[in-house]
C-alpha cells in the first residue's frame, strides 16, 4: 500500500428516499441523480487495482462512507414497505444494494489472484484498526444480506473472529450496549404510551391524535422487528458467538423485555384497531426474539454428549431463571417445548435430584395452564358454534319441509309430519302422496294425526311415547301405580346380594325355627321386694332453712368433745357501714397530715447551701412552667426595665 496510490476524491453518502422525497417530482429526480453518482463511486472502487483499492480504502476515510451510510439507512427485506412504492426509486435502490454487497465482499477478500494477495491476519488487522468494518456494521450486514448470502457470510465471520481477537472484545461491548438499548427502548415505550394517554386528554382533534399514535406505534414495531432480525441472523450465521451472548445474560434481558413489552404493544394496537395491519410484523418479531434466546442457549445442548452434571445444572439454572417471565416462557414453550427438553436431560443425567426436575415441570404446567384453558375454551366455543349453526340449518330445512306438507294437509300436526318425513327420508312429496292415498305403514298409523312437534329431549326423556295409541292406557294413574312388573326385572340383580323381596308363603317356607331349651334347667331366683322406706335416706332439712341457733347446735353435735372446735369463718353478705365510715375517716386524716407536712417551710437552722439549692430549684420550676400561666405583659415589662437601665 502506498499513500500516493490513494485516489483523492469526494465520495457521496447514501440518503434515504423518504428523507429527501416528499411529493415533488423534482425532488425525486434529484434523489435519483445523486444515487446514480453513488453507484458510480461503488463501480469506481470495484474497478481499481488491488493496491490502489486498499490504498484508497486505508488512506481516504471517505471511500467507505457510501457503504457505511447505506448499511445504516437501507431498508432490509422485512422492511421494504418503508420505501416509496415507485418503480424508478426501487430500481436504483436495488442497484445500490447489489454494488454495496460487492464492495463489502471485496473488502473481506484477502487474495484476488497469485500476484495480488495479503495474509488474512494482516487484512483483518487493517480493517479493525482503521475502523473500516465494525461490529455494528456486521449487525447491519446480517439484517440486510443474512438470508440471501448466508453461506458466504458464514465463511467471512469465521475468518474474521479467528484472525482478529479484537473483534471478540468489540462483540462483548456491543452485547452490553444492546442490553442498555433494550432497557432504554422499554422505558421509551412505556413513556410514549403514557404520553399518548395525556395527548388523548388534550385539545387536539381525534384525527391528529390518531396520526400521532399511528406513527409512534409503527416506529416501535419496525425498530423491534429490525433488532430481532439483526440478533437472530447474527447468531444464525455465527453460532459460536452464542457463548458471549449467554455469558452477558442477553437471553434474560430479551425475556424480561418480551414479558413487559408484548402486553403493552398488543393492548395499544388493539385499542387503535390496527391489529390486522401490524399482526404479521408483531408475530415475526416475537418468533425471532424467542429464536434468539434459543440460539443463546444452543452452546449448552452441544455438551450433552458428555452427559456431565455441570452442563445439566447450567441448563436447568438457565430455565429456572427464565420461568420468572410468564409471557415469554409460554411462547417459548409453544415453539420449542421446554417439557421435552427437561425430560431429555432427566433421562441423560439421573444424578441430579428428581425434585428439581419435578419443580420445573410443575412450574411449566402452572404457567401454561391459563393459556391451555383459554385455548380449550375457544376451541369448545368454536365447536359449539359449528354445532349450533349446523343444527339451526337442519331445523330450518325441517321447518320448511313441514310447511310444504302443511300447505296441502293443514289438519296434520307438526309432530306427525316430522315422523313421516323421518320415515320417508325427508321427501315431502312422498309424504303427501302416501297420506292422500291412505297408504301409511303401521309404524306411522300408531301416531295421532294432530301430534304436536316435540323436541328431541321431550321425545326421548320419557320411557314411553304418549302419542302412540297403544300406550294411552298408561296415562291412567291407577294403572301406572298397579304395575309391579319392574320387581321381576330387579329380582335377579338383588339376589346376587342375598337381599330380595319375598312373599308371606315364601317367608313361612323359609322360616323353620325350633324351640331352644338350652336354658330351661337353669333356675331363676326372683329378688325379694324391699321396703320403700328402707330404700330412701332420711329426710334432712337444708342448713339454709335452719335457724342460727339450730346451726350452731348442729355444728357442736358434729364435733366430738375431745377435738378442739374450729372457729367459724363467718362472711357477712355486706360490710358494716360503721366500720366503713371509720376506715374512710382514718384514711382522710392520714392524707391531710401528709399534705400539711409537705406545705410547712423549712427550719431556719438549714444551711445556706440547702436554701440556695431550693431557690435554684424554684427558679427552674418557674421557668419550665411559666407557659402554663397567663403573663401577657412580659414583653412590656422587659421593655420598661431596659429603658430604665436595669439591664
């Protein structure tokens, strides 16, 4: 490379058509002319010789400006609706897209022929040190060309990360920056939705509010889709980078972001009645975010061949961390079926406690239970709607056939016509002919002609059909009650349990009892009757009813003369009033004496130190309690003393 070989030229930048074209035709022509010059720049760089090309790229910083700006502003395949749907604009855009990838391809090629080549390590050090190709540019490349040139990009990425170690460090920094961007984007969505609620309460018209909300939600969905495509395609092209994404906990950030953002966006889109417009993009972004988490964890299953306990522990720990985000885990389980993965690990490694597997499986079941119940409920509702609709159609057809027959035979009941139609395979003309010719079979003549229309339940719930002529006798209550034929039918069933009804004659034949004389020789002694007076204890008068004197006499009789007689602890019902008054008088006198002793002045013989301490104590009490007594002239008195020079 030589600086003298570098081409000194001003290179153009790429401008997004929506930023320079509004509705004017002149603006469109101007943009197309500018983009033609950009295509010429790309062609000129591609036509340079090997040395001139690398000298220009390294020493002229504007040489790759067109490529960098195009990768930043380009519309990837999933956002082609962001371009003006104009034939001329799309033609020049596709041309720029083609030559931009060619330029990137030449930048990543170290050897063109036997004469023009350099080592891959030297080439990637040039590109990295001069910041010609960076990690953000690689994200854009994956988003724009990831699906079209996947095989070629896989080779480029492997060579890039193998030859230049700085790209791995830059990748880790970019992952950390991506995590910060997702956090800021989450806060931005919440703030914008709150701001939208404030706008709804402002004085703006409904059309202005709707346009503002539509632009806001469209930007959010496009950014979400582009970010998810970039991460997913990057991990798909270079799967070895998954370990860096996993170590930086990007999978947890995506799960948290997904859990909080999904309900907000869907709620907003449904409120705007724009779900049909954005449903495809939302579904694609959700699927790609779930796929990105799967790709972050892909390096763990590759170790399952070793069946090491640490690998299983690592995977179970990752799953248990994801369980905190219900919205994400439910969608992840629908796409990749976490239950099967956990059971597979359980079979491969049984050294880990089974309770841990059971906990994870039970948690997944509880998380997915509301969604499965909702799906089952929706499925049942759909089936019920289909059944009711089909049943309504059948009822409508039956009603029309009954009306056709009744137009000619109005004396027939709807129920009888229904029976005839069912017998003749819903052929109304045949029913009319058979009735007019009086050629109905016995299966139909047993019904009354004026039989009303009965529902299916009424027709099958009862054990007999009241409309049949042979069963009219069963309408009589006495005949129904006298019918005991059901006993014969139930007898074999209860005979299995040795419990059945028998007649009196059967009972006499069954019962063959003989007199038991086992205890006839045993003599039974009849007890003698006792006197009623001896049974009862003597009558005793209660002590409460006895007089006081009688009580004392009874107590004296109860104790013997030798033992000392205990003194009775007599407890009166109420206290003597004289004793109460006397006790209160003594208490009052003691209180008065204590009060008089407290109010007496101290003896004159007390020392000077003690009197001084009492004075200080009085001052302290006065100072503390002066707020409780009124002295509103304190300020005036202090002013007078100050004027007289007292202090």
